[in-house]
């Protein structure tokens, strides 16, 4: 059977894939081909910058830039092929008018290793049966019926999985800590408050394969002894929220969530909590406060959420991508997972490749892949003969890797040694025309705006730092201002209460480290 | 009561288990500056003045919430900490409109005292001169946002001691502001019991008695401690 998979994630929808699906459906039904061509909406297909994307089965071809006007010719070509031969291996004589058939041998596809995204782009995210057909909730069932919670925790520890939210804390260790905490009513929280500028990995996972995250959470709940969970998601992710709501409803109806799962005594209920537009609520203690209905401000740690979390209960908080890794680890085994990536950073990482890059989108590569591979090979470098100047990773908490260090491998430690962080996976490519001072000022303005205002260094310090950067941009700053910028930046990092303030000066300090010339060229005053 | 022995600025200090580094230091006569902290209210560790260095810990720790432990080695007055404290005070002075000469709390102001202690004789950072309102809608008290340092003592005392929860912090970052009720004029908030505890604990001249003139406001946070001791004693009594 011929299949058409049309990307129905936010990026392609914004480029018109919704209209495309509408006219495709009309064309298919008009040609009475409904039983021969199956059209389905799927999650992210990868090269978002070339959307709307459409995949053709069983050929496996991927078409980019498909307009609604292309629907008629496509269905006609499919009808011709169906009519002419029963052999579907005949290549389809068709191309979108303004788009193209993508060469799947390109590094963008060949260099990927899709584990988190293995079913993203294959299944209809609104159809639980399709998810179950490719194995969703299979690991939950197996674990509940034949594993002890301790075995699950041990397996996670052996896999070497580290938190994908950015800090890279060993996931198995976190699970073990929560599991050891006394108390019968523990809580599992999924942090889906993805807010770094240029980051859309978690959104793609939630929009494309929501059941995988729910399954990961349920397995985590079994492992740590929790009976209730929350998904905390930012309000801006309307489509992801809609699909999560539907997914939770379907999972409850089919007995994948709720009481007495798979005939065991284990039950797990799940609630969705929608944020109210505060970036700081991605910080775990602020997130907990927000779930509790309080003002979303961080508090000092310790006590960590593992000890004192939602409603005072021991709480496990992991990021979307972390939970999405759980089912494949249990399915294929910890050794399999640990063999992927590097010794200290196992598995794969999903990155959203954006900025001054020819081919942007969602990529999943093994840890330890070099930045050059991702940016220059897969992303094909900067457009219009321009050269890459730097790559920004980790958003407002991260920093820049200069072009001459693109041989750096993508693992937690290598990036840290360069003064940036892995972060949640935002990767913004900057070309030679980028003003690094303006970039630093942009991120400082972001932190100034998103500071919760609780502690003095972050609330007032980011304002002063932003003022100094603006002064440099205006060409009115002196060397003394630059010195003050660095001193105050270090003070804000050292003294702020939470991660937001502690890392707010990082983009600035990182650009000062590698592109000091950009700053010095701006100094006007004597 | 078990005892923990720690070292603060080279002095051996014995402290009750469960005490904070700040409490241990005060008992030992080591002064650590604070602003948001107030005995009797829950700690928030927000002003960052009481940050101390603890040997073996890469991060600075707020003394007001860090529990004592056996063998802890604490430094409270290193050049790095002095510089941090001065900068914190500078950040507070430059973000509001603190004009001591016309302030009701002049001479009895904790912010002013801290500035003197840390040696902040001038601000190296530019003053921002924000445009902030004054709320004089309450019959007995006033709130001058120009002098507010967002320590949240008023929020906590009203919630934790008076039980009225009139005050809250609204907005975020530099736009943070103490609000009464649901951002109403203070005088129109029915929940307010007119007890004046918020005025009593305010470290600056932001909350004041109407009629107070320059230098006439005497904040008296020790009354809070006395009140709580009295309540506690009464609860304990048969």
C-alpha cells in the first residue's frame, strides 16, 4: 500500500502542511484511491527549514517544499503508478513544482542515529494504535510483569544515561536517590518547559511521539515508587499540549495509565500543568512552586526535589528527552545504549540546528559527534558563501564555540571545557557577519526580562550588565566599562540564587573569551 | 541537644545541631551582614549578603540557611566576600531611589547601616532612577516603592505571623513590586488588620507610619521576636 506521511509538527504546519494534507485528502478521495493510498499526519521529519515535508512509502522518499498546489499532480502520479504496475518499486515520476526530492544519502540523514526520534515521523501521534504497533508501552508491560523496581534503576544506571535537560546529571543515580527516599506517595515530573531561544527538540518529541514520554514516566514512577506525575509544559506549545492531552486520555482509556496497570498492583496517574510564560519555571524548584500553584520562583537547594518536591513529597524531575530514552534502553539493554556515544556521555542527543545554516532542523546524533560534523557536514555550513563564525549552544545559559574549535566533540565535558554547555540541545549557527556584542546583549536582555526578581544579583545585576553592553554597542564605553562588565559578570555568576542568574553572564563571558576583538572595536570613549 | 563544632574565621565555635551558620556566627560574635533575613520569619536567602565561603564547597553558601555540621570551616570576611557585599549594596542603591536625607528611616535604616558597614561610599554603577509610585491609601501607614528593596519581610510577616497574607510580590525581574491584595490600593484591602507588623519589620523607609518625618521612623524587628516568644510560651503553658 502506498503511504504518504505528512509532517504535522509546528514548523511544517506553519509552512502550510495543514492545507497540503487537506487538499491531498480531497484529491485522494476524488480519485477513489482511499483504499490504496494512506495519508497520515506524522511528527517531525527532520529538515524543518525545507518544509512542508512529505514522505512517500514504501519508497522511503522525502519531498521538501511541497505546496498544496502539488497535491493534484502527486495524486495523479501515484494513481498512474498504481494503475501501470503492481510493482511499487518503480520510482515515482513526480517532483513538487517549487520543491525537490531530497537526497537521503546526504550527511544530514546519514549521520543521524535516531533513538529518541525513532518513531517520530513514522506514526500518527494522535493514534495510540499506531504507537502500540511500533512497541509503545511494551517495555512498561514487560517491566511491570517481570522486573523489580531495583532492576529498572540498576539498568538505567548501567546505561550511563545523563539528564538531557542540560546539566547532565546521571539519570540512574537520580532515580536511585528518589527510590531510596521514605514515603509511599512520591511524584514524577516531566520538565517540558523548553524555553531556550532556538530550541525545539522537546516540542518535536511531544508533538511527534507523545506516548514514548508517557511510557518513560510510567516506568520511572514504577522504579522510584511514585503513583502520580505531572508534565509541566509551557503554554506557548499549543500543539504539543493538545497532543499530550489526547495522548493521556487515550492511554487512560486503553489501560496504559491509571490504576492497576497490566493486571499488576501498580498504578500511575498523570496531570498536565501548563506554564504561564516564565522561563525561570524550567528551573526545577521554580517549576515545583508553579505546579503547587505558587509564584514560580526558585528556592535554594538543598533540599533537592528528591527529598522535598511537589507538595513536600520526594519528587523525580527529568526532561522530556530523558524520559524518551527510557523505553529503548530497556528494550535493547543498558550495554547497547552504553556502547553508543562516548564513555562519559552515552547514547544520542537531539539538537535543533538553526541560525545561519543551509539546512536546519531536528537532528539526532551519537554523543561524541564533532560540532563540525553537525554544522558543516549535516547543516552544510553557512549559506551564500558566508563562513561560520561560531556556534552557540546551551541558549542563555551557554556560550559560543568559535569556528576554529568546531572539531570539539559533543559531550558534556568537552563543551564545558570551552566555557559553554551541552544545554538542552539548541544549536544556533552564527556566520561571519554576526556581531558578537549584539549577540551577548540579546541574551543578557533575555535574562534581564526572565529574571524572577527574587535575588538581588540576578534582578539588578542583569539590568546593569545589559546597560553596560548597550553602552558598548553604542560606542560610548571605555576600557573601564569593559572591566566592570567582566567583574560584575563574575559576581552575578558567583552569587545568584539559581541557575538562571548563575549562568546569565555566560554568553557574554564566552564571547569575551573568543571574540574580545568585537568588544574592543566598539570601545569609543577614552 | 547534640553539639557541632565548626570553625568560623579561625575561631572554634560550638553550636547546637540544626542551627544555621548565621546563628552559630552570631552566638560567637562574628558579624555577618543580612537584609532579607529576620529571626522569626522563614529564610529566603534572596539578598545574598550573608554568602560565606565554606572550605571544600566550590559555591558560596548563604549563611542564613546553611546548617552547621561537624568540622565545617567557614570564612565570612574574605576580600572576595567583602567585594561581593559592597556590590550587592551598590546594586540595591542604584536600582531604587534611596535619598537618605529626606527619608523617614534616615539613621534607623538597615540598608544605610549595611552600606556603612561594607564601605559603600559611592556607587560605581550608574543610578537608574526608576519611576515608582507611592501608596498612601491606608489610613495609618504608607508604602513608598522608591525605597523598597524587595526583601519580602513584609510578605512573610503578614503571611506567617499575622496570618492575613495581604502582601505579595508581583511581576518579575526589575519590574517586581510589592502589592497589597490583588494589586489594589493598600487601604482598600479588607484582609489588612492594620496591625503594622509589616511596618515594624521593614528594613528601610518603604513602609512607614503616616506622620513620620525625616529620620522619625524607628523599625523594631526585635518586637517580632518578643511576640513570637510570648506566643510560644503561651502555647507551651498548660
